[in-house]
C-alpha cells in the first residue's frame, strides 16, 4: 500500500503529495509505532493500516474541508494527531492547533512537530471544556475537527465554542452518524450550530461506513458553554 495510498489520495481527494511530504508521512508512521511501545497511542500498528485508517481517513476531510492558506484549524482530542497532523503535512499553509488532554500524547505530538519541522502546527494541552473558555481559543478557529472523541451531543459542546461564527465543525463518525446527529438537535440550536450535511467517506479495503458530520456555526455560543469538565458528556444537551 506504500505508494498506493498516495495514489488514492490523489485520485479521491485531489491531494498530490510531494516526495518530501510522503517522506514526512513515512517518518510519522515509524515514530508512531516506536513510541507506541511505551505510550498508548494507537491500536493500529501495521503500516498499511496506519496509511489507510489513520492517514487516508484523516485526509478524507479534504472532501468537505475547503482548506485555505492561513486558515486556523483546531483538532479536538487529537490523540496521536488524527486528523490534525495529516492535514498539516498535506497542507502546510494552514495553522493547526492539536488539542489533547493527556501529557504523554502531547509529548509525542511535540516530538513529531519538531522532527518533521511543521512550523505552523502547535500543541495545546488542555481539556476541550477548558480551552473553550480561554480567550486565546474561544471563537478563534475557522475549522474544528474531531475523530473518536465523544458522542455528538457532548462533542458539539467541545467543538462549537472554539469556532468563529461562519466557521465549521467536522466530526468524523461511523455507523451511528445519523442517530448521533438526530440526538444533537438540541445541542446544535443551543450552541449556535446548523447541520450542513452528513457526507459518506469511502476508504480502500475498509467495509465499515465512515461519515463526515459537517456543522456550520451560525451564532455565538452562549458564555455558559462549554460547561465544566465532564459535564458535556455526562449531561449532554438534549431536546
Ligand atoms: N482523534 C484521535 C484519533 O482518532 O486517533 C484520538 C482518539 S482517542 C479515542 C480520544 C482522545 O481524545 C484521547 O487522546 C483523549 O485523551 C482525548 N480527549 C477525550 N476527551 C477530551 C477532552 N474533553 N478534552 C481534550 N481531549 C480529550
């Protein structure tokens, strides 16, 4: 799959990686597997799995992401950097903040940013509920992304406060995408969001359905949101 995933990215997402970018992805995969021996970063450790389920899956955001130079992006609960870091490698002109609560994962992200020389990427070690109330992060991002962090009603309380009005949130979801979006109606209306669409994503040799849930921020989020750490997922906004 080594060169095939790169061809797939070109054919499906119109992403044409240079040799230098392909080498950055290779280093990222090698370091991910090496660090995974001592820090719990990923359950996927085979190279084809990393290329498809981490790299290509992250890059599928290009289908709807509409990325532009200097765009400010924050990836909430980024873990080992997905989807934020692949987006940064593929599109070095954007400015990516990688938001992650766990210090050991942030140490890995700092190591990768440094090793790959990604001058437009930075880490933010905080919980999303805290970052959403910090003046330097609240309503500052054009695009807010998240994969495998929380169910949508709670997740939107992490994401929408960080977006500018007119910006977008994209949550990467599996089979439960439609159900979670239906359950998130109240959260959307309270937090200032509007569901734009639920886009299917196809990945090579992957049977489980993948979806991008796209939300536009249409109004400022009331100051009381996000609530204190733990509350958005324990007591999600529901109608
Ligand atoms: N997004 C990555 C991916 O798809 O590979 C990581 C997914 S992992 C299952 C969820 C990550 O979100 C963990 O690293 C966890 O520490 C982080 N996380 C969960 N809740 C969070 C919160 N409220 N604020 C910041 N990070 C959070």
